[in-house]
C-alpha cells in the first residue's frame, strides 16, 4: 500500500467532469471541507473499535477519491473498507495511517492550486501555466 502523495491532477479531474468548471470548483471545495472531518471520524471510529463506522467512512472516501481520480488513495480507501468489513482493525489502523497522509497531501495540493489562482482565472489554466505546460 504505498502512498502516492500529491497525485491529484486538476486537469484530469476537470476532464472527468466533462469540463464543467463550476462543478469542478464545487467538488474541490466540498472535498476540502469534508475530507478532514472524515479523517477525524475515521480516527475516532478506529479508536472505538467500530468496524461498521470504519467501513462506512472508508467507503465514502473511496467514492470521493475515485471521483477525483486519485487512484492510489482510492485503492487505500478500498483496502481500509475491506479491513473494516472483515473486522481486521489492526490492518485498518495501518492502512488509515497511509490514507491519512494521502489525503493530507491531496488537500495541500488542492489548497495550493486554489491559492495560486487569481480571481477570475480558471484553476485549470493556472495549474497548467504553473506547471510549465502550454
């Protein structure tokens, strides 16, 4: 389960959303708002030994990460969901550590992309320009 930090690609996510920048911004903002809460809830569920909550939260994260096109983190969330389903909370806790780092990195990448985007300029165009692509 290697972490693939910073693997979120704004342009790929926009493409997955059919080029709808309004939807793109909405989804990024929701993820930025909700992912840290879900990580905290997952930590609490594991501390309580709550396999059902672990499975449920991991399933939600898996869907969100898949929608964003972050395949390695999505895979880790799937593994975490499976560990919760099978009541293997020791394995779940190990996977949670990796997934939490993945999510922290994705959140930082998203916030950085938003911070580099001047008002009125597309996040995607700004990301492409800052990466040196034309």
